[in-house]
């Protein structure tokens, strides 16, 4: 199989997997299954908030909606709807707009009357995008704590546990302020185990709700990987590995995956999850997926039969506009520069210079990361 054909097949598999868990598709599917629920207010928060809100409005028309998402994620369709208020804020480090968004969500929920119904749509990224701080905390303190946890390789579960303690809306505190008739939560999972208590630091957790409340996971890494496998099979490729196991430091995962691919048989190999990375004091440009892709490419150097895609399903990797890396046996050709880039957390710059950076733009979903390799 020519290298270009491997790349084309990888993109076909990737796009199908992401489309299967898109916010619009997942919410529409959930609403059709829960046909008895009609909300008076929609709140969508996270990187997939725009797509999720659109999926809800496809069914509920002019229902008032509040959308909280990452900068440059709102499209003209949502921005131009008179019944929709949009707040864009920062990720992964929160900013003043994050506090504005958190307060807007709290105000909205608190103002709903006794007979009202709330549809809360939650996706990954919500932890940074919306916050209402406890009285003894400041935005600078929140930023410093978040930056420290991210740069020292803490897992999302560890980070979100700390966020819950700082917050006035996470860990179910947002829905504690809701006194209406019913709250229903649809969540797209970006965490291991798909727990509503961890997604968005529990911003959609119902355990503090005083009235009727329920939550459902409507999209996950498992669903994306299942679709990836089905798509690969439809292309005539044999899937030999499909596992959610990307839960370690990128420099521990890279040799494991790289060495296994060198010894592997012809076929497709799929991994899902969310690795961690420890950053130097002044990191360069990149994220965990770009670093993992470049680190694995070291083990593929000189091999003409393997192509690998590693990327975040949300379309963004760390504080960059790239999703990850698309690498092969030629990527690590400049060994000294590649090693220096990995040490400086500057994988993005190296990948871009070697035509191996993978850029998708916002995908309106977020089910952690995918790594997909094709061997022929």
C-alpha cells in the first residue's frame, strides 16, 4: 500500500470515529430516545457545547440557551440565533471570561421557576471554561494551581478532584442551585471510566440535586473506537488491536507502542485514552498528542510500511490549534532536532516543519485521544 493511501485511510477512519461522537449527533440521538422531556432552558458547556446545543435546538427550536465554549469555537449559526447567549473563554488555563461564564450559568439555574425543566449539556473542557470560585480564592490562584497540575503530569482525575474543592459550581454544586421540576444531563465523556462525577469536574453531577434529576453518557471513547474499527473493516483492513489504554506518561507509552508496531503484523491498531506529559519550565509549542506522535516516530524511523495518527478528538492538543501528529518512517529523519523538540516540549514546531502536524479545527466533540496505526 502506498504511503499516501495509508494516510487517506487513516483520515477516513479518524473522521468516521469523530463524526460518530459529534455533539450534534449524540444529543439528537439522546433526545429521540428520551422523547418525553421538553426543556424550558438549555445550558451547554465544554468544547463540544456548540454542536451539543445545535443538536438540542434541532428538536426544541426557540428554547432559551446558554452556550459556554472555548475561544473561536462558536460558529455563525449559533452566534446569530436570538435565543442563544454565547460566552467563549480560555482552555486549559481559565481566565476572567471563565468566571463570567460560571456566574452566568449559576444565575441562569438559580432563576428558573418551580415548574421549569433544565437540559444541561456537558463535555470535556468545562472545568476550565466555566468557574465560580469559593470566597477565599482568586483567579490568579486558580490559574497558578491549574498550570502547576497540568505541567507536572497530573491525570485529569487528580486535577478535577482539586478543581472540585475550589469551585462553587462543580461537584454537583450547580444543580444544587436548581429548584425547578426536573434537570436532565447529557454528557460526552472525556475521562477514563466515563463517570459524570469526573467529566467537567462534576459540573453535571446530580448527587446534590434536591429535585428530580438524571444524567446520561451519550458519547465516549469506546463509541469512537468501535466506529473506527467498523470503518477500517469496511475499507478491507484487518483490525488487530483496539483498546483504551493510553493512560501513562507519553515517554513511557512511546517505546511500548513503537516497539510493538515494529514487530506487529499487517493491519490496523487502535488505542484510546488520555496520556500525560511533564513539561519543562518554559515549554515550546505542542501538546501531549504531538509529543506522543513524535516520540513514537523514533521507533518507526526508516520503516516504509507504517503510518500513525495520534490526535485529540476535540481538534485541539494543549494550548495549540493542532490536534496531533500524523507520522511515518520519515518523520524522525532529523534526529538531533527531533530529540531537542521533545526535550523542550516543542513537538508541534518540529512536526509542522516536517509536514507531519495534524490540524482539524474544532470538531464539536471531546472523547479523549485516539492513536491509529496502519501497517502494510
